[in-house]
C-alpha cells in the first residue's frame, strides 16, 4: 500500500497550505488599515483661476455668488488652448456632484461631452433671469443656458435638478 501513504501526505500538505494561506490573509486583513468611508474632499480656492479665465476668455465666465458654505468647490481649470474651456466642480450639500462647464466648442459636441450623453428635453426653466433647457441622462443631468452667442454654458452633474437649478440661479457671468 505504498501509493496510499503518498496520497495521504499530498492531501495533508494541501490542507496545511490552505491553513497557512487563510492565516496570512487574516493577518493582512487585521493589520492593514481599511477605511470604507468616502474620502474627505479638499476645498479648492478658485478665485485666481476665475480672474485668469475672466481676463482670457472671449465670453462672460460663470461662477456662483451667494451659495451656502456647505457647497464645496473641489476642482477648477481653464484651458485656453481647448476651446477656452472653463470648469468649476462642486460637492453639493447632499453629497452629489455639480459642475459649471463653459466652452466656445460647437454646442452639440460640448453639451454631449459635458453632460456625458444626456438628452435634450422640452422642459425649460427661468433661473436668475435666464432661460435654461433641461437635459436628462443616465449618469448626469444638465441645464444648458439658452440664447448665448459666443459660448455654451452647462450646469451638470449627479445632483438633482433642484441642486442644478440652485447652482444655475447663483451663477454670475462676467
């Protein structure tokens, strides 16, 4: 019965190997930090970039005024070499994302890109004395400023239309 002893040894070695692997995995789980909370997003100061964009852009650049402190600006950029594109991203009070996007790029292509494929609806809203058209999408919804000549302005993100509307109403174009 020489063959049986070899098979028992192989099975025992496999079980011991599995025990060692499980123990190593348990030790890693216990001693490697794991935090399931969402990371705290750093607030950015966008004043310098806003002033730069307002000097360089061939259109009135949009930025909010009078938003509550719990709206946290998290990203900002102006790219003069890419259709004078202005981006200002916010973490809304409800934890959702809202962005102000502007560009001199062709409106259809820019709206498609900024809203991540949202589709135009028949709904319009009057906000801050301006008319905005609603776009609905799978990932982002958007409000697009109507009747602008030199640029396209989009307020977009994962937030509800109420939050998008609050941002659109707060925008000052200079």
